[in-house]
């Protein structure tokens, strides 16, 4: 079984937003404006230096 500290931590996010409403136009009338936005993101964090901890962990796995 692999050690979980070898892999970088990850962060996943999903989101959705709705905007329902009426707003004035340039001509002075009102118009119904509906909008929907969906977002998704995935990020990883990798340390630049961890005191050779990752190297020693990989060496112990072999």
C-alpha cells in the first residue's frame, strides 16, 4: 500500500449560480434577464522543498 504523503493534496470545487431578474435597458424599457453560470476547478499543491522527506519515503517504498 502506498503512503498518502507521497501524493500532493488536491482541492476540487464545483459551483453554480443563477441570476433571475428584470433590469432597465438603454431605451428606458425593462427587460427580463436570466443568467446561469457553472464553474469547476481542480488544484494541486506541491511543496518546493520538504527536507528530502519525499525522496526518503520513495526510497523506503522500494
